[in-house]
């Protein structure tokens, strides 16, 4: 069955008549009315429009979901936040009344923090749509691109029973205004592509995939995709049909850049979000300024990364993004902070306060989280490993910021024998204690191997934001299990 549909752009509010300058003026007027009553106030406008196109053996879909537009006003009084969110901005008097009502509140709880980290006011107005603005290509032309790579992957072998080819783009406008005098606006586009090939022989089914995305325009597809890469996905799926089961136990391991990035995000990054630390929900709470691993181990979060899928112009509290060294020369040196946690920790905001949209809560969130490259080559890491397991193609990761356990799954792995790759294995699970894994790091390969992968990250299984993670090849020791 083939079904193609294009929904007209709709919004969950009626603000199409409001320009960006209109929105800024409204935000300034409302904050001016609320500011004398509270210690601090800010406002965030978000306008997110997305397009998703997919094709598999059953159907083709070209859909444009509703856009999400609105403003949230936030006020701090005696250490307590109050918020008011609006999807309809046409009735200014109603907005003023509701926000002033929030600003006049009597705090209902005692809070240890009576203030937030302050910053100098700044202004910026930028648009980052890349060299090839996605809007300059018709949706039907993007569908043809999706169909093309479906056919390339599907035609490689009769054992390829299905292919999922998917293109996604998002266009996000964010405006931030606060009582300190900051006035910020950014328009950013993100492009993402996913290709999965499923192979079957007798009763066995395996798959392989290609996925990545970046901040920018359609020119990034030239780096993510070509015919040979699409063919390789199907070839790797076929190869897995003959792969054996990985041996279990504790082994020396080498992780590919995808697996290293998944480790950086899932196993380490979540434990470094300061709101989790302050709630006592991080296994890293007692390790600040302590040596965890070798000097060559450095891990960072960088919201300024060029074309990073999680990169920002400013975070949702109006802070500029930073490259934040979380681990430097093996020492845990800082956490990721928003304004509130920075004040409590006597630190500075790191540009990691993020909301999914104006409708959702602002949390400390990662942006682009990576293991920094080292000096080894991949071949040198294999030789140093001797005998062990090489894991590639990250499949999933489970966070455990409280217990500090790790569980990462790879779609494919290989036996390392006498410093060389030998037979392949199917789905493999890497587990153990994060701090044991870090302490056992034996080397990381160079910058030429560095790669990132794009995706979304939730907080408590919702509140999804765009992120990426990455690294180079990384050698350590861990428990290996079958997936």
C-alpha cells in the first residue's frame, strides 16, 4: 500500500499575524509590568516547524505536523519560580493580567537558594539555515531523494526484505528577553537522515543502518549520504546473517566512535547534569575534582560545535553556549549548570538550560557531548588490546545516573585476536561500572577518526531536545554479553 499525504501547516495558536519584532515588543511590555514585583523575570518564545518523509516496503509518507508556537514567562521570587505559558498571543491584556498575578504570588515553600546566577545583558539576532535552505527544495523533491536511497539499498540483494528510508528537518525560531536587558533571537534549521536495511535468510533476521544529522541546510546530506554508503548498509546487514554469538565475560574492548559517543552521553553525561547532582541523583556527586581515569581521557559538552545537531546560539535561560570540559586529564572538574544550579554550586551557567518548547519545563540538558580524541591509531589500539572484542554501530544505551552502571548495545562486534580483527558477532551488550570502565581506559585514537551522531534526548522519558555525541576509537575493559 502506498499513501502520500501533505498536511497544511497549522499551529496550536493563532499568531501568524505577529512578526518577530511584534513578539519581542509583547515580551518586553509584559516583563516591564512584572519586573518591579519580582527579583528576576524572563520570557522565551519558541516556534518549531518540522517535516518528516519516509518510505519502506509498505508505504510512503510525506507529512508536516502542526507547528508549535508560544511564549512562556518565568518569574523568580524568594527562591521560587512561577511560570505562565501562552499559545495565543492576541490578547495582550489577558497575558498582562495573568503574568502580574503570578508575579504577585506569595511563596509557598522555603528554598535554600534566594537568587540565581546573573549575567551581563547582551543582544543577538542570527539565522542559521545553511548554504542550501531546506525550504528552497519542494517536499515532493525530498520524497524523490528518500525513494532513491530506498531503491539503492533494496536492490543490493534478494535477501533484503525491507528498507526504511527517512528524511527529517526542523526549523526553529527562539526569542529570549529578560529583566536584565538581554534580547536574543535565533532561527536555526536541522536536517536528519536515517536508512535501515533488514535482511532475512531462513528464519534469521538481521539489520544494519546509517543515521546522522547536523545543524545547517541540505548541503550536509552530501556528507551523510551517497550511493556507496547506502549499498554498504545492505551489505553489512547481509554479513550479519552469518555472524555468530559473541562470547561472554570480561574482556579488553575497543569501541568505535559511535559507541564512544553513546558512552559519553548515556553513561557519563547524564550524571553530570547539575540538577541531578543537587537532588542526590548522580553517582558522581562525591567525585568532583577527583581523578577518575588516565590523563589522556577528556570529555566535554560543546554547544558551540560547528553544525553540531545539539548546537545553540543561546540556551533557554539566555546564556551563551560554551565548550565545557567535564573531565580534563582524567579529573572530573565541573558539572553542567543552569542559572539556579550554578548559584547553588558557586559555579557559572554553562549554556545547558533547555526546553523542548514553551510548553515544557526547563532542565539542565546536554548539547554535543564527546570524548576528546587522543594520539593512537585504530591499528595501534587493536595491537595494544591483543585479544578482546571490538564493538561498532551503537544500537542503544541505558542511563543510570544514580547507580553508575553502564549498559550499551552495539549492532555488531568482532573478535580481536593477536591484535587483528577476525570473525564478526551479532548484537553485543557492554556493561559494568562506569568508573571502572573509565579507570581502565588504555588509549583513544586521533582526531582523523572523530565522528558524531545525531539524535534526541529525553529527560524522564519526555521533554526531547536535539543532541549529538561522538568521539574516536576508545580502548578499555568491560563485561560483554549477548543482546
